[in-house]
C-alpha cells in the first residue's frame, strides 16, 4: 500500500463486519507471564481504552465486530464480553480463513462486507479475500503490502480507534454516531 488516503467511500459503505485480530492489533503483541498462586501462571495483556470506544461506535453504526485470534486466552473473552463482542473465535492453530468463512455463511454476508485489521502472516488468507484489508502501523511487510489502508498508530496504542473513526468518516456516519453517543451523556445537564 502506498500512501494513506481516506478509505474509499464505496468500500467503506459495503462493510457490515469488522474482524479484528487480537495480538498486535488490539494489543502491542506483548504477552506478560507471571508466577501465579499455587504454582500457576498468570497471563496478562494490555488493551487500549480508546480502542474500546472505537468498537462501541462501530456497533452503534450497525457494524458487527468480531475477534479472530490464533491464540487462546481467557483475557480475550473477558475483553470481548466487556465490549459486547459476540463473535469471539480463538484458534490455537491460527487458521483464520475457515473461521471467518463460517461467520459469513451464518450471517449470509460476502467478502465485500468484511474489513479485517491485521498485523502478521497468519492474517494473510483472510486479508487477501476481504473487501477492506487493513494493516496496523506495526504490521509485517507482507501484510502492509496486501492492505489498502494502514493505520498510523500501532496495535495496542489506538490503531483500532483510528481505523474505526476512519471507517465511520468514510461512510458519513461519524458525526451521527458521535452525536448520539454524546447526547446520551447529556443526562443531568441543566439545559
Ligand atoms: Mg496478530
């Protein structure tokens, strides 16, 4: 991908499902291990709070959000549940294509309806097929080359929020969605 223009309007308008990779996209890719109680191991990941609101704004615009990751971690379930993400798929074999295909079949969507935000090689099969392939700033060269849009922010530091805003702006939905979000928070204002 060359320079970072706006997401093409028609491409953006076709999107009904935003698929997010987790490690390196929703996080900086770091996985922290700590010795837990009774000889167990604790695993920690850091999520960016502004990405969470970005996901909520996409949902508010009627776009479904899915997590599709090649590792299994209870933390991902927790973060997804907190954000109202219903499609959470964790495949330790990192075979993402059949997972996304199954979602599309179930929802009767085609590939044009899919945006995929990605960073590494396991994402390539989905990236090559989806209507809006997106790379985060820290993506490997193959992923960046296959994307039609790239965030300036790296995964775990607002890349998902940046993409959410760019997608909603390209669709002409940003002002409406933000307006309704803010209006709901005017409760208690004196007028
Ligand atoms: Mg990744």
